[in-house]
C-alpha cells in the first residue's frame, strides 16, 4: 500500500509539473504576440513613392485591303466616258424641258394688283399658272391648270390664222404704245421651230384675240385659287368673290364658263361658306346653263 501511494504521488507531481510547463509556454507565446501587435500598431511613416503610368503607344493599324483598281485606271477608263454620257443626258433633259410646255404666255405690269402672270401648257391644255401680287412679299404663286378643249381649240385656231411660227410680222403698233396697261409675250414651240412675240397694243385682230384669250384663262384660274383659299380659311370672302365672278362672266372675261359648272355646283352645297354665297353660286349656274 505504501508503494502504491508513493507511485501515485510521484505521478501526480509529474502531471503537475507538466501543467506548469505548458502554462509557462502559453504565457511566453502570448507575450510575443502582444509585442508583435504593438509593433504593427505603431508603424513608422514612410513616403509613398510616385508611380508613373506609361501609356502604350498606339500601333499603326495596317491599311485595309481594297478590292479596287488603281486610281489612274479608274480615271482613264471610267471617268471620261461618264462625263461624256452625263453631257448627253443633260442636253436631252434640256430638250425635254423646252418642249414640256410649248405654249407660253406672259403678262407684266408692276403697278397692277396682279403684277405678273405666266401661263404654260402643253398640247392637251395641261400646265401651270404662276402669278405675283404687287403688295405681297411672298414668292410667286404656282397652281396647276387644265385648259378646256373649247378654249384650246380657239388658241390653236388663232395661231394657225396668224401663221405664227412662220410669220415675221411685228404685232406691236408703230403708232400706239400702251405699256402702262401691261406688256404681253407669247411663245410657241413646235418641232424645231420656235417664235416669241412681244407687244402691248396691236391692230392685228387675231393677235389681240390671242392675248385676250390667255388673259381670260388667267382670270378664270386666279379666281379658282382665291375661291379655294376662301373655302379653307376665309369663308366670309366668298360672297364678294362670287360677285366678282358674276361680273366677269357678264363682261365675257372668263375663258370657258361651262368648264366652271362642276366647281360652282360644289360651292352651291358647301356649308363652309355663307348661305348668300351658295345662293349666288346657284344663280350663276342658271345663267351659264341658259347661255349654253
């Protein structure tokens, strides 16, 4: 029993000595750790070095491959023929513009309300009218026109009677010059022939009838233009415009009143204009139909 107790005592003392040694080692490691943390928490200030950023120099891109022929070959083989063809096309276009409207009439008097009128049309009467107003700073007004066959027949007959293209007659009166009433210019182009006549007064009845017929065309289609504006924006102007038309028809100043019948019938039922204007349109329709 004594031996066992001695052995137990020796074992316990050995275990206690091992525990003491282990604790001493842990204390030492903690001390070292504290020292290292202390050193880390108080770092010495150091200057930050400047860093230069060097950008890479761009490398030249290789030229793209072109599936084209050399410039000299293109100039010598393609450019010159194109220029030649273009010249031929331009001359063809010029000819087509010249013959587009073989009939041309022009009136000019700067002091009139309608100071300038140009009427252009083809053999079928289709064309355009361009006119300028004295007190307007806007550009000239252009409207499409369709001359009736009745009026076109009158114009062609007058040109034939005058033998206009082959004649060299000067229609301007040598003794009377009424330029203050306006100057007329009439041009006719047919086949390879072209002639322009200018006058403001003439003793030739057919030459006078020719410009009178064109003047009536101008009155008719300018009235159309004014009436369309009234229907869209100025309905209160419609009664005075119909009064004006009535007066023009009575004085035989409209080229073809019969051509105006469909338009006047539209006016007679157009509720955008006043009733007095619609009733007046109906009366004008009856007057025209009676003359027919």
